[in-house]
């Protein structure tokens, strides 16, 4: 059963950002605002946040899974199902980006298509995004949904461990683009931090969003 105190959502995001601040021993000589965020630091923060999310999910009891989350219309198990689907997609995307496939002709064509298609289909995509977790949680037991998340997290971790320094700047064409692989590492980090708060905040009575 989950027993640790949840931090405010903004504090959790700040914690994720703080993990990115130190880049090397010379960073102390540079103004903080001028420091670049190294892709390797983003990956390290993502690995840490992924471990925190896994720990949280593994510690949830079945009754806690059924409790309402901070995300409207989703209970905690729905949030877990959503994150599992998102991580599975991101894992495939990172693999395609690191392989160079997304920087080829087909990848560029995909980026061009999504530049116009995604905004036009946004209402439908948003509806699917809200509905799919309900489909998963309606068909599977809580322990099965949790198991799927933990399995997908392991696959993502393997993919992160396989990334080389040359992979971080490889292009992924999406909605025009190109976006470097490192951009999507930051996107996954944000996804995990926000949804961890969605679950943890409702399990602590006095959890709240800070004024920041």
C-alpha cells in the first residue's frame, strides 16, 4: 500500500527540473540561466522518475487503484493504463528515432502528414485518449494493468540504456519537426511526473497545488 506523502504537482515538476541542473564540474563557473541541459542529464532524470513511478504503482493496493485520481474522469487505475499506453508508444518512437528511420524519407513524410492531420483530428484523438484507459481497465484486473505498466517500464528502461550519445540529436519528424530524440525524453519525463502527482495527490488529504 502506498504510504509516502505526495508532493504538490508543481513541487514534483521542480524536483524533476532540479535533477537536470548540474551538467559537469565546470557548471559552477557559469551563470545558471546559461547552462545547457545535457541530453544525458535528461535521460538520467527520466530513469529516476521512471523508477519512482514504478515504485508508486507497485505499492498501490486494489482499493487504492479504484480511487478517483486528480485527472477528471479517471480513477488511479485509468491513469496507470494511460501511462502504460503512452510509454509503449514512446518506447517504439525512441527506437525508431535512434535507428535513424524517423530521419529518412518515410519519417519526413510522416512528419508532413501529421503537421496537418493531428490538429484537424484533435477532437477525435482527445476522445480516444480519454476512452482507451477505460477500455483497458474494464477488461483487465488491477494487478494485470499494474503488471503491464511495470513490464512496459522495463522495456523503456532497456531502450534508454541502449541510447548512445550520437542518438540524442537524431531527428524525429512529427507535426512538421524535426524534433531531436532528446526532446521526447523530456516529454516522457513530464508525462510521468504529472501523472504520478495525479495519483499520489489524491491519496493524501492535504495535498494541494502550490500558488506557483
